[in-house]
C-alpha cells in the first residue's frame, strides 16, 4: 500500500503555483501563493493535496491508507530549491587565485595566462571517475543540506573527448546514487585548452565534430553551453557550436556578457536559448530581445560577489519582462559555494530583488531554465514531492537572516533526506521522525 505523508500546520506553505506553463515575469514573480497555516499531503512521491489545515484534515479523514504525520508548526514549507547552473564535477582547488585577485589580478587574465579554468582542467583530467565521484558527493551533500533538490551540472573541465565524457558519466552516476537530481549540460566550449592555444578553430572543430556526436549518442546531456566572452569563444564560434548542438537535440544555454559587453544576450535571443546566464554587462537591447524571445536570465550574484564585480541589473530585467532565475554557479574559481540560500540573500541585498521574486527565481523559474517545470518548482497537485521545511516563521525571514542555514527538513520524492539540518542515511528515519506524532 502506498504510504501517505501528511505535513501539517506549517505557518506558511509557499506554493509558487501558477507558473508551470511558462516562467513567471514582471509582477507574476511576486505572486508566490502563500497559504497561511497550511498542509500538504503526499502519496508516494507525488503531491496529492495542498491547502489549509482545516481542509487537509477533512481530506485525510477520507483516506484508508496509513498516514505518517509531520508537524511543521512554526516553520515554512517551500518547493525544493533548484539550482540551474553548476560546474560541480571537478577535481582540485584554486584558493591561490584569491590572493592573486586581491593583489589586482583579473579573473579573466588568470585564465588567459593558463590558470583558472585551465588549472582545474589539468586536475580533472588526471582524476579517476571514482575520485571525481567522491569529491562531487561531498558537494552534493552540502547542496542537499541547503535545501537544494535538483541541480544542473555542466562538463567543461575535461576539454578532450574522453575527459568531457568522463565528467558527464560521473554526473549520470551521481544522479542515480544521490537524492539530488542532476540534469546534465555539455560545455566542451568552456575554455580553449593549452594544446589548442594557437589554433582555437581546431578546438571548435573538435567540439562540434567529435564531442557533440558522442555526447548525444550516449545521451549524456540535455543542454549545450558555451563560455561566450572576449578572449574565450567569439560570438560566431558560440553560435556555430550551439546551432550544431541543436542538431543533436541539445538545448542551448550561454554564459553571456559576464566580463565585458559582448552581445551574448542578443545571441541567446537570436538562437532561442532556453537561458542566458551571468549577464553582468548585458546591453539594454539584449535584455529587450531576451524578453521578446522568452529567454530566461539565470543570474549569479554569488559570482559577482566573489569576483568583486557589479552584479547584473536584475531590476531592469524584471521591469522589461525577462523571467529571472538564480543559481550558485558552483565552481572552483568564481563561486565556490553550495549555499543557494546565501545566493538568495545576495540577490536581495545586492540586486534589490524582493523576497517574493527571489523565491520564484529559485523554484519555478529555475525549473523552467532546466526544462522541468511540469514536474518540479512549485507545490501543486501531481508535482513531485520535493520540499524544504525552513525553521522560519515566514518567508521574509529567509532573506532577512543572512548567511545562516535555516533548513530543518528536506523532502525529496516524498522521502525525508535531511532532518534537523543533517543528512538522513536511511529511510527508517522517516518513521522515527514521526513516531511521537499522532495521526490527528
Ligand atoms: O560560470 N565563466 C565561466 N565559467 C565559470 C567559472 C569556471 C571556473 O572559474 O572554473 C563561471 O563563472
Ligand atoms: Fe558558470
């Protein structure tokens, strides 16, 4: 018999409902569907009921199945957080770069001198699959403890056919092993590796003619991404790679206008990318074109913070009708953090997004950015039972108490995977959790 999970008496259930068909824009981003004193009922891994405590009680009384009750009093329930942009599979670390940057070195100059992404590439090439899995698991566990239940994961630290495939295979294995769902993106065009420094066009050819077909044939990714930036990949190279990716069924994404204004936002609109990410220097015209084409802006205020740069103009994007999502950009060089809640704080404090907009950006709009909005991103009947119970009396507190972890319980596919802030190793703990609870 399928077990019923009854989460009751939450001080607020933040449903973020009404955005499953298309991402939320403008005023819609502020409509987060708050139910005061709310309950959610789950059957198996799917949401069966969302509503007030009183209605829920009536509904539960009609059920004949066993019910596990979780008392959410004094806490708020939100959809599981979604991170639509990470570079989580890698080896090595780059803490030396902080000292260099504090002394004035620029992030992009470190890369041009053969460091940065290329130093992580050296370490990742040397690493075995097992080592990559071990390292990435630690990062995934931290993500889970911060309330993140789905992430996108990019390749791009291999930069040879075999090493790109290795990274993507690791992500695929981790998707099976870990409660977090990993959605993969092929990003062979993350940097031009040292061996192609003098012949970048040859490297583009390798990406298109050898990497793309193998990635597609092995079904290792759903999206294709390019670091479109001055000194990395040109607009023409980026367009070519993303168009060729499309022919293999890979949906385009772009690292756009991060360091200089380069026309990345315009390119995203032109080729119909699902998202353009970073956008610190995006032009107003580019933003308008993104709005017209419905390209999602995935903003990464943690990267701006860590690189000590001006963040993207989120207010302008929301005003012009671009759907905004948020992400950690988790990577070893420009954003070494798994704390999506801290990124939410930064979105609020450095980009002036409101607490409501921030929640929309980390749930339903993030789900759209990875093409999963029909399954996740909101608390609505028939969606997956991915939730976070935050130890906060209302959702505004999440943005007011900054850089703290208020996550109490994380539910993934209807199972408790984090309890009291700690990872739950076995399913049994779900029963322990509710043993002191009565059904009514
Ligand atoms: O999104 N900008 C390009 N790529 C990553 C950083 C990768 C790295 O520094 O290792 C980013 O910021
Ligand atoms: Fe990135």
